[in-house]
């Protein structure tokens, strides 16, 4: 399992979430198996999104699509972000138990 971890410093969570929910980069069509959205407990405008993919190639392809079709749109990103989003691809190498959430 490979997880694309993106961090978004948003200006307004509700405005960002509205755009996120429209799925502008096509998460489902790109093979994302699950999507988890987190907010920083100390800064409610600090958002992290974790998307799980079966392969590193699928995660990488989606990240490139996200960058070119969403993040490179200054008219949208400038209104929603207080700084540039960041991303990294993580490979799951171990799992213990199931956390309640």
C-alpha cells in the first residue's frame, strides 16, 4: 500500500472543503482506494489528506495530475491557500492493531 500524504495550509477550511469535495483531479478515477482528511488540532486551517493507492506508480501519477490540474491554477489556489501545498508518497511497511477513530 502506498499513501499520498498532502498538507494544505488553507485560508478557510469550509471553502477549501467545498472545492475538495468536487474532486477536481479525479481521485476515484485515478485509483485512490481511500481518502482521509485531517485537521490540525492547534490550527484548524492546517489540513492533511491521505490517499491510499495499490501502487507507487498510481500514487505518483495522481500527484502529477494534482500538481498540473489543480495546484498550478493560481486563481483557485491563491484564494484557497495561504502557502503552497506539500506532498510525499509513503510506503506502508508495518501495521499493528486497528485504531478506533
